[in-house]
C-alpha cells in the first residue's frame, strides 16, 4: 500500500512538471529562489556536415534563479525555426541533414521563460573534378599568395552577378595564366558563412552537378556565395605529386543568389532557325515553338505575348512581304492556331487587359479589338515606331524616329523615346510626350516598360541605325523622364557588344526586377571573336535606379540556348 502511494505521488509530481502554469513546489519542499531567466547550452554552436555525415547537437536548457544559482531542466518545450535544416526532438537533440547548410533559431520555453540560441550548420565537401594522384589536395596551403596580373583569374561569371535561386548549374570558367609557370592544378571554392566546398581539377572549367548546385544555391538563397580560385603548377614523381610553384589565389568573385525562383518561359527569335524558340524555366532545354512551317511563312521574327500568355502576336514574311498575325498558343508548341493573319505591320503590343492589339506599320499604328478583330488607324502627329503598352494601360511608349532617317519600323536614326496617352477604351491621344530627347547623335529605340510600370528600358546607339548597331547599349529612364537616363553599365559590360532588344520578366515579389537582352559578348571561352548575339539576363535594383545610380548587375548567359544561333528579342512570359 505504501509503495502504491509513493508511485501515485511520483506520478502527480511528473504531471506538475508540464511546462505551463508555475514551477512545481510542495509544502515539504525547501523554499526555492524564484526563476528569473533561462538560457541554452551550448550557446550559438556551429557544426559541419557533408555527404553521409549528419551531426547531432544536444541542447540543454538551464534555469536561472534570483539568488544566482543555475540548474539544468528537461521540463521545457523545444522548437526550431528552420525545419529544412534537420529535426529537433522533444529532449532538445537537433539532428541535422547531411545535404545542406543554414541557420536555425532553437528556442526553449519554461513556465513563461524563454531562451533562444542560433545553430549554424556549414555544408562542407571536397570533390575531385578529375582523377588526381593521392596527395594532390595537400599542394594547396592555407595562405596562398596573390596571383600576378597575368596569372590565373575567373572569366565567367563576373564578380557581382545576381542569379535566381533556381538558376541551372553554372559553367565556371577561368584563365590558367600565362608563361612557363602556367598552372595545371586548380582548387575552385564555394564559400559563405554556411558553405565550404572545394573542387580539385586540372581543367579550366567546372560545372557542378545539379545536386551539388542545388545545395550551393539553395542554402545561400538571399545571400552571396564567394567563389575562389587557387592554382599551382605540379608534376608527379614516382606516383607522388610535387609542386613546381607556390600556390597562388586569383581575386575572389561574388555570386548573389536571389531568395526566389525565376518562373515562366523565355521566347526568343532564333535568326538561324527563322523562328521562335522557347526555354521553359521549370524544365531544361530549348524547344522549337513557332517556326515558318507553323505559319506557312518564310520567317517568324518579332513577337509579343498577350498578358495571360495564351496568345502570341508575330511578325512574319511571306513572298518577301511583312505581315503580322496572332496565334493561340494554349495548346503548346505542337498545336498553335491562327486567330489573325495577313495584316500589314512589323511590331505588336497587347493592352494589359487583353482587349486591344496595336500594330506598327511604317510609322503608323493600327488598333484591333481582340473581340472581333475589327480595326482602325490611329491618327498621329508624326511617325512612331516600336510601341509597347504600359502595365496600367494608361500610356504607350514609342520611339520617335527622325523622319528623314526612317527606313522601316526597326531601321532609323536619331530617335527620341516618348509615350502616347490612352484617353479611353480604344482611344489614343496622337500627341507624343517625350521622356528621352535625341541630341542629334544618340539614337534611342526598342523601349519597354518594367512590369511595375515605373521604368522604361531602351537601347541607345551613337549615330547609327537601330538595326544591330555596334555601339548599342541598354539604358533606363523613369516612366515620366523626370530623371536623366542611366546607362546599365554593369549589364552592358563594355563597348562594341551590340547590347540590344531589352525585355522584362513578369513582376514577382523578388528583391530585383529581371531584364533580358541580346549581346555578342563572349560567354567565357565561347563566342569569342564572333558576332553571334545571345540572350543575357541582368538583375535591376530599383532603389539604385531611384538614386540615379547604375541599377544593374553583371549579366549571366541564358542556359540552354544554342551557341551557334543568332538569338534576339527575348520575351519573358508567364
């Protein structure tokens, strides 16, 4: 009977220990000093994980009493803020996963008291990009010297590039340096407060596997990856690697990973295929989308998407004559259907509500109702070209070519950028409002509204026509022209690269706006000395734009396009 009473009392005491209400006490217990706080041990721990090597961290909650005494307790509730990093047991044991780094707040609660500490998990790995002799890793020291000017250096990507979180794996490329001591062994490193990965290779490029790149980019979303390159020249004697030079380190570059994925598809004109190609950002590979055989024409080039991405307006050539039309693309690349064909024109734009289509033909504008495709010519005070409707629908941005220079809607000189006011359904004010004035040398063209309607990106060339100008660069101006236009210096990279045809990505809640364009710049070792335009993508920082600063980041190459194709007009759809 006494044993039963003792057990009942013990069970009653355990029930009192639930972490709610007040700490347990009894009439016969010594008077305890009041609890005034709580802390967690260990404080702010850091652990390293890697493939096949998860870690456990055993957290302990410690009661802090008013008299200064401390004691550990198990009567707490444990929570962790980052469930993607591992699991936390009700006893305070955090078991990490082995395939990612990151941070998590670990919190303990005890009768109204709470304590939090920060757990940092560093993902570490060392990978041989090629088969190397045992001991090759040890040729690299903890304190390599700085590479000389003609020494090893990264050539792609550029320092400061910004990429979406789901950017496919990057082909990192570098120059090994020159001279008799040219390096032949390299360590490429990816580092951050939660990442330490080393790649050892004898090559001058490396593309992480999709699995590894998913870890590297996913763990660092919303942060920067430091990409390092170390190099040494070596040879093998009797199976043992021997250094011929001291290791050197190239300048480190930063790759910023946006916190969000890029979504949708990019439709671009492949001059080599005379048609439209599509890259779906949720899948891999470029697919033929709308080619001459789909429309019964010789070439399908300039194109635009309806606001809901269900229709594509195109310019196409038949019997050496240019026409515009609209195709229903809801069935995908293999089942496009024409809803409007054989109309004169070069460039098109849809109203944001999808109720109107505006066609540009030899400086004139024709407005179509998408309900029945009835049309009328818009009265204008002067020639306009390359119209694009604003996202709010209240204006249409255009290029204003000098009349004496006009050849067609994509070939002219000395143009200004202006907008036409939309004054009602199907009604356009014919008087243009200039926001970027030509000075008689600059030629401003291919204007395009940002998805929030606040900015207009455009191409500017110096005293050249608007077709494939050698001096073409991308510029940005606010929608009203209140500030001076700003060149996108980081995105443009340099002179003579024919940076043109800017187009925006759809608006998201990303920290950046995304802008696509075409350029003949080299892609690392590729496209060097060739006048082959490719599609590039840059991130735009609106805060910098408002301050009148260059808001662009260095651009990255759009993965999966053909390096042998001339690619233009990158339209980004939902």
